[in-house]
C-alpha cells in the first residue's frame, strides 16, 4: 500500500534529492526518500542485533569463573611486542 504525504526539506536536502533524480540514481524524490528510510530501518535492525549480541557476551563473561580470567598483561603481550618491534624499524 502506498500512502501519500507531504514532506518539507531544507534547501540543501531538496537540492540533493533533485540532483540524484536528475543523475538517474533514483526514479523520483519519493524513491530517494524511500531508499533512505529503508537504509535507516536496516541500520536500526543491525544496531538491535549488535546490542543483543553484546548483551549476551556480557552475560557470558559475567558467568565466567575468575579462574578462567586472563591477566591483562598476558592478554596484551602480543600487541605490545608488535608495537615495540614496529618502533624499532
């Protein structure tokens, strides 16, 4: 279903839309706005997925017994050695 609505744009946004339609990137200004909205929807969905994954990772790490913790010096040793070697060059 298509819904007709009225939108207002700044001069900058209107100019951009007009240019993109003129370049043939979009068939119409409505198509350009629809594409932008679709991208916003995808971005929001990806943020939600990332947020859930991060929460799951935090929960998993909180459940990790202290005996399995990695010392920060051990965890960063490879990175420090790499930086040290790079500074010698």
